[in-house]
C-alpha cells in the first residue's frame, strides 16, 4: 500500500499509489525539519518527510530546564535562508504570545526546551511530514528511474511504499559507547537517556560521568547542584588534558562559513582528518558560562567542607565491568602513564554520537560514493551518490565539510544549497562570502609554479561553476 495522506483511514486513490515525489527526506531532526519548512512554499518541489517516531522531540534525555543553545536565536529553522518565512522563531514567539517576554529577557540564546517547542510548533503545521513511518528498505527501480522506499507504520504494522526521484538522508549520528562498555550488564547510561535514568542514578551511593564536552558538563552540573539532597559521591573523568571551553571568538566563528567549507572540502583527506582532531574545541567544547557556574557551585559548597566530588583530566577509560553492585573501571593517566581503578555505582557515558550507515541503504550501496575509510564521500553540494545529484545528506559530512556540518547556524545554508541542486534554481539566496579573512593563499598571490594544473583540479567544481548556484552542528530517525 502507498499512502501519501496524513490521515490514511481511507483507501488511497490510484493517482496517490503511483505518485513519485521529487524527493523524500528520511529522519526528522532540526535539519530536515528546516528543509521541510523551506520547501513548503515551493510549488515546483514536491517533498515528503518520513520519521519513525510519533512526533518531533529533540534529544529529550538532555532537555534540562535551564540548558540553552550555543547558537543565537537567528539560527532557527528558516531565518538565515528566508527571514520572511512564517516558520521563523520570531513568528512562533508572536503566535504563542511570548514575543514581548522574549524581548524583555534580552538573551540571545534560546532555552533548549524552548527550541524544541518551537520545532514542534513548526512540524505541526506541515502536511509533508509522516510520523510513525519507519523506512525498512530502499531500492532503485532501474526501469522507472526512481527510488522505492518500503516502510512500515510503527503503530499498525501496515506496509507502505513511497517513491521518489531523490533522497535526503537525515538519520544522523547515533549514540557512541566505548568498546569496553558495550557488553556491560546492566548497561551504562548514555547521555541521551540521562533524564529518563536520573532518578535511578541518584538513588545510588556514587555516580561517575565520563566525557569532556557540553553534555558531560551539563550532566555533572545538574547532579552537582543536587548532591547534598541525595548524598552520593560524584566524579567527572575525561580523557582530555583539560576542560576545554567552546571557542567563541568572532574570527573563529567565521570558520562556519561558505568560504571555509570551500577551503576545507578541497584539502586532501588526510589533512582534513588531522584538522578535525585539532579543531574539536571549536565545536565540542564547553560553554564558558557553564564552566564558571560549575566552579562557583564547587566553591559555594566547599564552605561547608570538601564536597564529595572530584574532577580528573587525562583519564583514558581502558576497561569496564560490573560486579553486580558497582562498575569497576580501569583507566590510564595519559600524561603520567599510570594505570588506576575507579569504583562507582552509577555510570554516565557522555561520549557523544557517531554516524552509522542505515541498514535500509544496503540495497543501494553500489549507487553511493565512499572514501578510503568507508565514510560517505560527500560532494561539495552535499550529494553522496555516484552521479552527484540524487542522494543528499544532513550532518554526515563533518569529515568533508568541517565544523559547519553540525552547526545549527549553517543548516539554512546547507538546505538552500540542496534545494538549489534539486530545483536547478536558487529560491533562497546562497551567500558567496561572509568572512573578512582568507583561509587559503589568495589566488592573485600564488607564484606561477604553485598554481594547480587544470588536470589536477578537484573533480567537484566550485559552486561558482554551477549554473544555478552562487558559491556556497541532538538529526536522528529515532
């Protein structure tokens, strides 16, 4: 059965059964939701968005009451592509009677719960979204020249088929668990499930947080504030040499720009991989305000005596086991090269997320492009198919496009680019240059001997060479 109607209690018409969409987007996180909002008014682009969950809910396990985004409110679903869109966060605030309170608050960053509510508001207005729709298999119909998606309604179990000329993959990264923790029984708590397991953690005598980024800091701070109410021991261990703050200088922010994406994408693969290791503090660091709040809380609690908590850097987790009552961890201090053990009843892994190729793509892997390490070989304009114009990705291109990939502020840019690729025109203006700085040697400064011969130019042309282009970060199908 094929069903393209939000309310599918009736039998579909024959015209609906044969319908071939211009594109189908799989997974509905903020990035594909933004694409849904931007394509909604375009009459020449018919898209469908599939999500296995029953509604939009962005990282519910980390929806802490006072946590806020690390990008300004202008980095919403649409504004940086179309400031006039009815799906802007400012219109959401107006429609829900919160615009003046937001104005009086004078805070540039939305609360994370507020952003989630905004996204839910936007999703509720879109007819192109199908919730409870799990994609099980994608095939390419050679004769018809389009993709067939075999899906299942997660409520009824009903089989449903959709067809499309192109795909946009928004299935995003999945929780990463260190290999030494994969077989733990009971399993450790990943940060993505923190709030659902918080009460269980606080019922124990000790809790240890493993990780170095924003999520680890938020969880540690949340548990630290309530440590006296529950009487547990709280530790925070990280492999990093220090608790790195997120670098937020203006010139550093220019690295989330079209120019830097051009520069980074043209670098050799090995150079890009090395840069991503060096640049983790630019997108995985901790908000400085939060670091200071943690220190202030530790200082305040220390007035009554040393708080039952500890922080340790350079601590690499090597082994983990459970004796039935506690987790026993074996770690190495990477600078002293000394092994040590640690015992804890509750274990939280704030170890991030990694991209995993969805199983439903197995039948069409021969149509996809991969690099030497088995990752998507993502073209400059976000395509991952061999032809370069059929399958696009959202937030799976960190290794090819740099730190702009997971950044909410660059989502509109990427979506505008993908829309331009699919339509052959630019419904939304695509910025050519936003940075004051240069990231590579200016072309007019190159010595003649350093100019790359034409036959060595990258296969993927720069955006200015494309007829319809102007030189151009919690998404998970959960």
